[in-house]
């Protein structure tokens, strides 16, 4: 509520300043009327909504979601703020004051309707009139003019006054007043609403004065009539438009004023403020989205720290794995004594290299930007021209296959668009993770694996559907291809999981499953 109050107050204040600079005491009365109403509606309604920029791929959010996705086996408990039972003192105060404003609004409305019911209805060229002894000074409410029976019977009611009230009826000024009064019931704590109500009613009187003077064309007589009602110090009926509304001096000045307001300047500045506000709120919302992901990750990490007994330690990278990395470097072929060049595929991207006569290596990406060669593990291999040409042809074939595989993966990732990357309650095996891995390894056929290592790894990414089934299963992060294929086969045979939940709804969600397998080892030594 406090944030809404600050935002709405800021917008109302800005629109108020624009009004004062460009329109106050100017003769653009109809534009002023609609500008003031639009300002109130925009300033009070727009802060209720959040705006997000259309950013199909936000790298910050995607990266943080990926981090969260890599912690599937850490137990997560989403702690929600449970509201305290009962009503706070501030809430009680708000309801009480709103009730007072509502009661007063209904009472004032009832007073006018009672006058209408007890008075005499007369149809004239000025519109519908209610003649009543309860009316002291003429006023208008909705589509009816209320006048004193004494003035009516004595024919002391000047036509200029009736033209004034007729303007209120024709231009439906009561709708503006009722709108602001209704807003006051709910937003009585917003001080600028009272100011806007006053200037809206002032503008109504300027419009009615202008209409009456156009009909009578007698400025001096009209001003004397208004002075008579002011001198009698008669009360103004609430919710109505009255001939003797406050600020007589400004009304007399406006009757003679011909200066037009800066309409286009007002529109330009107001639209600039509106667009700027929406932009800042969009940035704020996107920052909140990023913070939401950060909070979820922090929640996982904090729980992991607070529950050390629930987290099983994992083995560091084995020497066999390190040797595999060292023993599978990128081969950069060159012709001895000549400046040679070529290219290679690495992690789905194509890189170019140049080896000069002194065996100095330069590596570039496909945009020609030089890369840090320490980021690549490579070996130089001296070859003949014929061998170099053959290697180039082989690399072309492999690059084409990499490109095809990359495109296939991208197609699968498109299907992930409506799946949740992070949720309040992650999908999980119904029988529990320990039993799931036990059954998974029993179904895993190590005879299908082609490798000389005793430890192989794979990582599967897939979608857990709303019914707990698996779809769009892919192997990510490299690893042994035959192990990945067998892992995919086994996963497709496993029982359905308990689907994920988010905001109380069962949803489709992504899941990443890391697997490590020791070949020719007892099952109890298999680690996940």
C-alpha cells in the first residue's frame, strides 16, 4: 500500500504541475476538464499494474535459472510468509474511515433525492426543474435543476442563472463529481484527490459561466447576480453544482480572459511522463524477476548449509577424468616451415587458427575476434600438404554434423518454452531419489558402453509433464555418447514422477539429472 501511495502521489503531483504551468487560468476549459479526469484515472489506476519489457531471452535470468537447475538433488523447502490471523490496527482504521466517507456520501445523496421526491417537478426550456421550499440557492444534480419555490413563485429567478445551471446538466458535470467522491471513499488518505476535486469543480463553474454569458451577453448583470448569492452566504449542497461555488475573484477574471492554454505542450509532457513511468516500472519488474531467482538460489544454498547432515559428499573429479581431458586435446595441424591456418569445432562453435613459421598460435572466433589460447587445450601436429587437405575435409564433415546436432537441440529447446525452469516444489520420483537411482542402475546395461575408462558420466535434461511422464529427453554437457544413449533408454522405462508444483498449480517443469557410472563395479558403488 505504501508503494502504491508513493507512485500515485508522484504521478498526481507531476500532472498537477503540468496543469499549473500550461493550463491554469487559461481558456481551454473543455480540454482542461478531460485532462484533469484522465490524470486522476491514470495516476490512480496505473500503479496497480506491473509492466514487463518484451525480452525473449534475458541472459541474467537464464544464467541464474541454469544455476538453480543444477541443484536438483538438494532438498528445498519454500518458506512462504504466512499472514498473521486477525486484522491489524491500520486495517481497522482504514475500514472505519472509509465507512465514514461512504456513510457521508450516501447521506448527501439521500438528501438530494429526498428534496427531489418532496418538490414539485416542472418541465421548462431550461430542462427539468424541481421547485422546493428546502432549496435556498439554485443548484444542479445529474439531469435536474433545483430552485427555491419562493424565487420561482415571485419570478425573481433570472434566466442567466438558469442558463448557468442548464450548462451543468448538458455537460453532465455531476458524473465528474460522483467519480471523485467515489474515489475519496477508497483513497481518502490521498491528499491530492481533494485538490483535484476543487479544481475540477472550479472548471465546471468556468464552463457554466461561459455558457450563460454566451446566451445573455451581459457580463455586468451576470456578475451582480452571482454577487447576490455570495452576499447571502448560503450553504452549498454536497455532490451538487452550485451557482455560488467558492473563489469568486478567479471566476470574474476568467469571464474576461481569452488566453488559450498550451494544449499540445500539455499532451507532450504528459505522454513523456507516462512513457517514462512505464519504462521505470518495467525495469523495476525485470529486476524483481531476477531477484526472485536469486532468492530461490539463496534459499537452496542456505538450506544446504543449515542441513549438512542431509547432503552427501561427492567425489572430486577423478584422475581418470583429468587424464581423459588431457589426452583428448584439439589437434591443430600445420605444414612445417609455412604459415598455416585451419579451423576446429569446440563446444558447438567454430574457431579459426593460424600457426606462423615460428609456431606461434592465434585463435579467432567466427567474427574474427582473437581468443585467449589458454582457454583451449590443443596440440600442434606437423603434417604434409596432402595430410592437411585431408584433415580439412574431415573437419568440414564433422562441422556439418555439429551444426545439424546443434539445430536439433535448438528445436527441442523451443519445446521447453512453456515449461518452468524453477518452481516452488520440484518434480521428484514418487519412490524417492535413492530408490529411483537404485532401480535406474539395475536397468542400466553397461555392456552397451564403449569406453576404456572405469568411470563414465552423463547428464540428461528433460521435461516432467503434468502427469509425471518424461518428454524431450536430451543429453547435455558432453560426456560419453553411448552412456548417454543408454541413460535415455533407461529413463524412458522408469515409472512416472510426482510432477512439479508452482503457486498451487501442477505444472510442466525441466529437470537435469547427473549420472556417474563405475563400469564393472558392484551396484552399491554406483554414484549419482
